[in-house]
C-alpha cells in the first residue's frame, strides 16, 4: 500500500498547490471526489453483480435444497447456472478487493502528510518535530506517539495551511474536535460541525444502502425467510454501528480526517441515489 499512498499523496499535494487556492480543506474535498470518481465504474459493476446474484437466488436456493446431501452435484449444478447466466461469483468481490487498498491508502495519505505528500523520511520527520518542539513558545509539545502527529507538525511547520477562514468563522483542520469550554466558542464550536455531519452522513449512507439491499430482496421471491431475517438484522445493526464508529474516530482525529470522511459519505449518498434511480429502478421497470 506504500506505493499507492505515495501516488495518492502526490496527487493531493498537486491539488493543494495548484487547484485549491491554498486551502487544504478544499484540497481534501477535491481529492476525495477525484478518488471516488476514479472508483465509480468499479462500484457500479459491484452493484450490478449484486443485482444479478439476487435475481439468481431462487434458482441457487432450489439447487441447494435439491442436492443438500450431494455437495459435488450441487457444485456442478451451480456452475451450470452461473454459466447460463454469464455470471462469475468473483465478479462482486473483485471491485471491493480493488477499492479496499485504495481507500486504506487514502486514509494514510490524510493521516501522514509529511510521509506521503512531502516524501519526508522518518529521520527528517523526527528532526522537524524536535525543531518545532524546541521553538514551541508555549504551544503544547507535539507527541510523536500520537498516530495523527504529522498533521499537527505539517501545520506548525507551514507546509500545510489547515486553518480554513469561512468568513464568519474559522476551522482549524489540525485540531481534534472536542468540547473545550476554556476556549472561545468561535474556536471549538465550528470544529464540532465536522464530526457531527460525518456521523449523520454515515447514518444516511448506511440507511440508503440497507434500503437498496432490502428492495433487491423484496423484488424476488425468497425461499429462505430465516436467512433473509438474519441479513436484515445485520443490516440494521450496521446502520447504527457505522455512525458510532465514525463518531469515535472523528472525535479522536484531527478535523482534516473527519472532513475526508464527511466528503466520502456525501459522495456515497449521492452515488446511492443516482444508482437507485438510474440502475436499480431501470432494472425494476424492465422486469415489471
């Protein structure tokens, strides 16, 4: 993943220096949208594969029931079904397997800008942090044990300008969002918008995904009610677990990471709405 992170890091630094008017926040938004658009064909392929798999479920379940005591014959009949429908079981997993290392690498790029944007070695980063701590002038010492210390170091060194001036308020993307009543309300309150919106957008994204999955199942007759109920229960759990996990991360990481998460979720919501309307709905109409 190091090679992927290095490549994505160079794209991000190019956007920051040339396309975002010196705004790191805008650079993150443009960068996230760029990567998501790059992965969009894979996402669409994955959706179509899921739809096709759902269409075949009654046939698959019938074969599994008919040959439940003969695994060899069951596999042979399933292969026939896949061949007849021009379907590969791996087609749904492959896009996800390709996307996963890219999304993980994207997370590391945002988390470690000195390494992946500015190509600094571990020794160079340590030297920079030591210099910044010596010239702290009352600022808290940068703790290199923190997994997000590079964002703070990039801010203090001037490599990144992560303070976003939105006119009526300023958001410091290098700070960790939290309630801090010892600071000015105008300083910490805007920061809370990012994790709150990230949590809400994660919930909405999960809800749309669950709705699409449920619609797919409702459009086909299923012979396995127990399996359907279990799947629905898992989807509902994820609808609440995902926002909780997002909140935990967003309130422990600098706001820059939360902004990336928020942008990714908003793109995912728009993507779900478009796919539901132009792919799933079109498929539904053609089958009715």
